[in-house]
């Protein structure tokens, strides 16, 4: 176990938002008050995290450049978003579903990339890119029943049931 001297920890009491006041957020920004900023002396500004894909699997949050990751792990370098020290970004060069690259005009991503926000699972894309992604995703999910939309989340599925053959 590691000890981080003078570590400051804070809690939110009145959290609000689309998901009913959910808390459980951890700040991974480059800001001094984030966990990355507070552990910089010990680990540099290196971290890796992976969210669990199911409730029976585990994710991880690892700090330090030499995190002992498997050689099968791929890393994506993050860039800084010039307007804010709170966000990281990545350059998007394309989107693939099931190994098939979507035909989206390269101008859609010419602005330089996307913001990565570890505090949300929502992905927002330019409309042209989103429509192409949604269309391909819906096609790949044809064996599952759709669920009602939730606010602006319009691509929802019922994973506990398979769609009857007549609805495909």
C-alpha cells in the first residue's frame, strides 16, 4: 500500500443531474485538486483505468508509468484540451463497429478530437457521426428488443430478452 502525504479528500452532499443525484465520482483531471494532481509527486501524471463491463467483473484504477499492465493492453495517449485543465482529449480518426469502419467524412473530426470525461458514460458526437454510429449499432443489435428512450438517450435496449424472430 502507498501513502500519499497531505492528501485532500472531499465529498459532495447535494449532487444533481440526469441520473438522480448519483455521486461516486473520482477526479482524474490534471487539476491540482484531482487525485492525479495530488499523487503527481509519487506517480507522475500517469494513470490507467478500465471500467468493469459487467457487475460480475472488475475494473481497475492504476497509478504510475510502470503499472505492470499486460502486453495485450493497448494504451491511447491523451492530449490536453487547451481551454481547460479539467479535461483530456483524444484525436478521433474513425469509428468501427464489428470490424467495419463507418464511412464518415473526415471533416467531421477535423476539429482535432474529443473530450474524455471520466465522470460520465455519455458519448456525444457531431450529428453526422452520431447518426452513422447509431444506424450501424442498431443494425448490429437487431437480435435485441429496444427499450424506451431515456431523456436524450435514444438508443436503448432490453438485454434480458431477445427479440422474437418476427420483429427482425
